[in-house]
């Protein structure tokens, strides 16, 4: 089977972590007998430099023609000047829009061997395995009107939180589907005691639940969910929520794992194509030093195998290899606080390849 994978290394540590992940995918190809056809394209700051555009048309065209997209990171101090009209992050937003992606998946697991790096108490770490499904296209980030004006001698600013039932239905349906092969529990997070959009969210989730008789659904208010992530994180399976609640809760949950460098993500829509990337940014402070942790990107490649290519055994082989390498005591610098030997980005990648 030949599959087309587009690589978007981007900025900062992006090229370093994508290079290791490509090598991991090549090993999967050799081990399982698949042909992956890779092509690399510019995005973000690198694309502003080369094409004056954070998402050149050639990049979008390649991504639309691909089976899946693996991205490193975009942004960095070089392009941070607020006076700039084009910014690296716009490339990522345009890519998601161009591929019709509306759900961001972020699995958060706490590896038992890295438990000492987690802020969770030792007795609350075991079994933490959460899949966040965050709505990506609606809510406060995109609602209209959005304005600032002078009125009666005061400055007034407005943002709008808007959702349609259809937007809620498609992302909640995806969350139920993803819960099937997991522990079959969905927590839908809202603020239905205050917000009309949340009341629509809750009603719609309850209605969609009728299609999924074998999955349990609970509703939770966002404030109490934020607390429960610290007090009882292992009681969650799949959490589905709107754009801004998801932004905040997933950053909170990311801390539980002990390092930003460990966690993968996927952005999906109705088709099988998706964009896979680590949750961390371009990490300019460590770029070019071969010390970045490639785990988040390698696990993103595993998600790519599972969700876009339908290769479940292959995805599990990558995840097991990462677990084995961490169990063996191998670490990158950011994980070294938890004890063990600190390897370079490429040496850690080589260990994962050997374990596959
Ligand atoms: P963004 O604005 O793109 O969200 P950020 O400001 O959240 O980025 P990151 O670039 O993610 O910041 O970096 C935050 C901190 O985490 C930095 O100190 C960085 O070095 C560290 N970090 C991020 N990714 C990794 C990684 N893969 N390995 C090791 N350390 C990392
Ligand atoms: Mg950030």
C-alpha cells in the first residue's frame, strides 16, 4: 500500500523533531511492508521567508492531495513583531480551514516512569489516560460581532460565542466514535448554568448520545472539570468541549504529563486526511541544539497511522516502542528530571526505531 504523507517541518525545533518522526515512519514501512511517499513543504515563518506567505498555495495543494500531514511547529521571535501583517500562526489556521478540520484531539497520558515529573500526587498518577476532543472552528475565536467602540464616554469591547447545532453535533459524534475502542465514557464539558450556547451544546450532546447506546455520557461544568483534572484525572476517558474551554483545559492537562515535549495531537474533519503535530511550540530557546524531545511528534505520527491511514497495529507498535524506550531509562533533557540518561533528539529517535 502506498500512502502520501506531507511533512511540514516549520520553524524552531520543528525540523529536528519531524526528521526523527519521518525516520520512525520509514521504519514502520520496512517492518510492516508499506510504502510511504514523503514530500516536504514550507509553512509558518520559514514560508514567510521563502514565499512571503505562511501557507503558500503549493503547500496547501500538496496537503489537500495527501493522505495525511505531519507538522513540526510554527513561529518564533524572528516573526514576532506585532507590526508584521503576516504571522507564522496564520499558516496553521489557513491549513486547518483549507482541509476542513474541526476537531483537535489531544491524548494525555502520564507515563508511570515519569510520574515524579508530574505535578499530580503519586497516588493519583496511575491510569491517567484522557483523550480531549476540542472544537476548533467556532466559539469566541470566530464569532461575530467582534468589535471595540467608544460609547457614552466608555470603551466597549465585544466578542461573540456562537455555535450551531450542526457544529456541535459533528464534533460530539466524533467524540462518541473515539470512545468506542477506549473505555466508553464521554464527558461533555460546558457552562450550561450560564451560557445559552452551552445549553445548546448540552441538548445536542444528549441527542447525539441516542446513536451510541454502548457509550456512557456525562455532562460537567467547565469550572468543576478544571478541578477534577487535578483531583481525579484518572476518572476521565474522552472529554469533548468547545473551542476556548478546550484551549484552557488541554493546557492544564498537558502539565500533568511532566513535559510539553511528550504530547501529540491531531486535527481532524469529516474525511480521513488530518494534520498531526506535537502540542509544543517551536521552542526557539533550544532550537538547533539536537536536544528537543521528539516524543510528541513521534506519537503524533502514531496518531497519523491510526486515524488517517487506518493502520492500528502499526500505531500501537510505535506507541509501544516509545513506552519501551522510556521504560529502559532513556530520556531527553526535558525528561531528565525524572532520572535516567539524557540523550540527544537523534539518539532518542534511534532508540525508538530500534525498539520498533
Ligand atoms: P507557542 O507560542 O507556539 O505555543 P510556547 O510559547 O507555548 O509556544 P514552546 O515553544 O512550546 O512555547 O516552549 C515552551 C517551553 O517548553 C520552552 O522552554 C521549550 O524549550 C520547552 N519545550 C517545548 N517543546 C519541547 C520539546 N520538544 N523538548 C524539550 N523542551 C521543549
Ligand atoms: Mg503556547
